[in-house]
């Protein structure tokens, strides 16, 4: 099966329990990582922000919680994840300027330079072509705008890396299978890290896609990386 079809179907299966599984699997710490990624974006009041692979909208809602003047567009190719985002929008962000679009981040349905900033959370591992995705994000950003990417990475310290691998490859499939409702999905998610570039490798790909001033910071004992690039 094509990777993108597999990924879409897998997220469709876990969509109804995705948020709860995330909170349980990270003991809520992912909120802190997301908050830091949002601060790195440093969006100016009233600016137009794109949340790439928005899923159920965790980063989208985090953005408007921090600054209700932002105009945020979330894009994702999995309709059940977007259904969950729409339901949350009605409950927690009814006055906010939000839009959710169904589409593929490798072929964004937006004009060039439509956004003042973009963010992507825990999704780069799932796309078929990282450089093509980054190029497409850069096209949709106005020159000088930032892209912030938050994702799991390989920790440099061997001890922490081993501990994280135990958690990621053993605990996540077990607990995710129970709380998230799909053993196979939570077996796939850790395996998606195997062929994913390390933090320096991802920086290089930002550069290949034309981003400037690329940097990253680590959190979560080095196993979480936040990359920032300027279009
Ligand atoms: C692990 S979830 C992350 C969701 C959200 N960003 C978060 O931080 O919770 C990955 C999301 O990426 C979406 N996705 C993966 N590849 C995609 C693509 N090529 N285009 C659009 N969405 C994609 C999936 O449908 C899924 O909702």
C-alpha cells in the first residue's frame, strides 16, 4: 500500500481517541513542547499562520489560546482528524478566526506567500518526501516568515537514547494500543522514526528546501527537536 494512503487510514482509525492517547503517553508533557514551539514561531498579532498536518488541532488551538487575534489555517489529509478539530473548535474556540482544510501538505492548495508563519507538529516522519514538503511550505510562506517543526528525534546521549527507545518502541505500542484503540497504529508510529533523519539531517533538509538561518533546540532529554527556518 502507498505510504500516504496507509498513513491516512491509520490516523482515521485512531482519530476519535488520538488526543486522550497523546496526553496519557506523554503524561501531558507534550503541552510544554507545543508551547515552546508556538513561542519559537513568535507570530505577530493578527498574522496568518498555517498549521501543517494539523490533525485534531492541538497546535492550532494552542496558537489562538496564546493570541486570539491570529488567523490560523489547519491543513490535514485525514477527514476524521479534521472532524475532531471542528468539534473542538465549536467547544473551545468559537470566536477564533480558524479554518480547517482537507489537503496534502505536499501540494498545498494555497497561493504563494499566503502565510506569515507555519508550524508542524509530530508529522514530518509521516510525509513521503521531506524536502518536497519543506519546499511547498516555503512557497506558501512570505519571504522572511518562519517555519517551526516539532518532532521526535534521536537523543545524542546514549543512555537517554536507550531509555527513550525503550519507551518509544515498547511502551508506546502497548499503552497506545490500549488507550488509542489500535495496536497496529501504535506499532507504526515508533517505527516511523527509524528512517527519519536525525536533528542535523533535518536541518540539512531545511537548507535544501531553501530555508535560511536554520537552527534547532532540543527538549525531552534530547529526544524532542524544534527546528526553525526562515523562508
Ligand atoms: C501524529 S499526527 C499530528 C497531528 C498534530 N499536528 C499534533 O501535533 O497533534 C500526524 C497528522 O499528519 C497528517 N498527515 C500525514 N501526512 C500528511 C500529508 N501528506 N498531508 C496532510 N496531512 C498529513 C495525518 O493525517 C495526521 O493527522
